[in-house]
């Protein structure tokens, strides 16, 4: 099963670099060929709030970083030499200016770019960005200039579903998990932390909700996208018709063309539950995925359940889950992992990586069976991505 | 006019003081952006609002209106105003 493509084989010969975005800067960790030792490069942008750093998989050398500081407005930095030099985007993501004399709600301003997605191989200069307040933006020139994309940002119904800065996530609702179908650049998925999962099949000219089967907080209407809180949406690279989702209310799988999500988190241990932020899918096996559960009980501590962190893996598309905690602290570890802070490389065996809210970077070279800590004492980690460098 | 640049924006100017001209605060900021591309958007959002933790002072008095007229002999102080860990 799965598409072990030539592209994947090529990627296996490349060196892995981990891109760590934190509340106070970014760090790059360059792996040796065996992924046994890691050379640190950083900090980049010390003191800046970095939400996401991505390596362009199409050239293996261009980096984009989503940044802001406590005082200053948001921007995007770009490097074409793996971070030796950075240049600010000429036109960062910004909402359209409100019409002169407009009444009612004033125009919105981007507080921060939260998510970056490189476009498909067929569109080498395209990037997408998701922001808070929730908006979708696109660059057609490699991340130098950005413009609002699709109907989403100003559509009245979507604006209602998006809510305001007071709804949901503490530092503002976020448009995240922008996914481009690798077979069709016009087929997009997005998730809104306040507003649900949505799909476009016409290059963003229209979107429609994809929320059937998803639970919402008790007492609210599951048919209203407003009340949906997807935490992380992933497409299985080896089977693009398969989606997985870690949601505020459980873990789900959807095999298209079906449109009703199945709650595969029901088979998680009851004492752990199926609440969490990140989810990662195996690059070549669509039945294998990993999650990092957190405590979503009572006041939502958002820590590892019982202070005992663990990754959980499924090898059968969610029918069963196995606890993977060898090497992780056995107790008294009260951190968790945010939605962008867990990732996989494309090597064989797959390397898994996650960064914690307490500033630790953990790695597994054997698909989660054993874990070791690469770095400690970093600022709060917001995102970890694994890229493969062009030699 | 002389413009005092806060430390958070000196990556643009590479200096604590910059020169910019214009009849209003908006004009001066536009001129500053011509000289140091990108600096204005870090202070003023896409709806022409001063960002929450940026303050402007002219002659010791806060300027909160971008249309405020400025004296070419005055000094514009840009201040970053934020605390916390």
C-alpha cells in the first residue's frame, strides 16, 4: 500500500534539518546522515515571536519564517541560503483596507501569520499563509509579496463562522492546516480553530464546510461551523484521499469521497482520552499516524495526562493505538505539544520530532519506539518542521 | 525632521536617529518607509491604525492622529511601549 515514489527515494538521501519556531526566536538543527547528532544553528530573530518556519521542499534551500514582536506588526522573512541571510517580505499578509466611509465593523488587521504552506510542485513560487485573525493569503512569487486569497476573508457567512478575537484560542483564532491536494492544485483544505474544516475544489473561488460527524462541546449545535474547533488537519501523503484530524473533541479520519468523519479516537485508552493538538501521518503508510494526547478534562490543563507524556501510534488507521513513551520522562512532566510542534521526516525508518511548551526538542529515529532529547532550555516551542536539504 | 528610532526598529535604520520629511505624521511615516522599506507596516496596520504598543511623541506630547501637522524643526520620537516576560 502507499506510493513509494521516486521523490521519496530521492528525499531519503538528503540530510534532515529541523526548523524550530519559538516564542522568542527560531533555531535550526542540522542532522548528520544517521540522524544521531544535531548541529545547532541559532538563534535566528532572537526575541521575535516566530509562529512557523518552513523549508521549501521544491528547492530544498528556501526558508520562510512568520514573525512578529511584542511591539511591532507581523511580517514574513525569507532566506534563499538556509538562513545565512534573511530578507523581509516586500508585502506581508494584510487584509484589505476598509472602504472609505464604511460603517459597521471596521476592517481587520493581521495580528500574526500563524501557518505557512508551500504550494505543490507544479506551482513552484506559490505559498499559502493562514493568519490570526483568521484569514487566508497567497504568494505567487515565492513569499515576497502576499495578497488575500479566495472569498474567505470577506465572505459574510465565513466571517460569522470565524468569530472575533474573543472566540476560542487565547491569542486569537487561527486559520491553519492549509493543505493542497498533491494531485490537484485547485483542491484545498483549510481548518479554522474557530470555524471548522472547509474544502475548495475550485482554487479557492468557493469553500464549503466539511464538518459532518465531528463532535462539538456539549450543548452546542454540531451543524453550525462556528462551534467547531479543529486542532490539526493532515492529509496522508501516500493516499491523498485520506484525511486525519486532531480536534478539540477527538481524533477523526475521513476517506474521501465520503464526507462524514469517523471518530477513531474512541479506541484510545479511556484514562488518556483523545484530546490533543498535533497529529502526524506516516509519509508512506496511510494507516499509520501519531498523536500526542493532553489533558482536556475539567478546566483543560493542556498538560500531558497525569504528567506522564507519551506519543500514541495507530498502525491500522485508528482501530487501535499503542503507547510510545520509551525514553520520555516517566512522571512529573507537565508540558504538552502544540499543534504545529510535532512532525515526521521522510526517511526510512521515519524520524519523529516534537517540541514542548517547556522548550525541549525530542526525537525518535525508529518511528516513535524510543525517544531522546535533542535540546533543552529553549523558549516555548510553537512549531517544529522537518525539512530535507538539497545537497 | 529628526526621528528617534526605537531599538526594535533599528534593524531597518541601523541607527538610533533617522531623517524624514513631511507635513503630517502620516507624511513623515510614508517618507520613512521610502527610505527604509517595510518599517511603516511594523508601526501602522493595514487599516491605518497605530499598532497597540507603538507611541509617537512630538515636542513631548503624544501624537495619536496620523493627520496631525508636524513642524519641520520638531523631533519625532517613536516609542515602543510594552512590558512583560
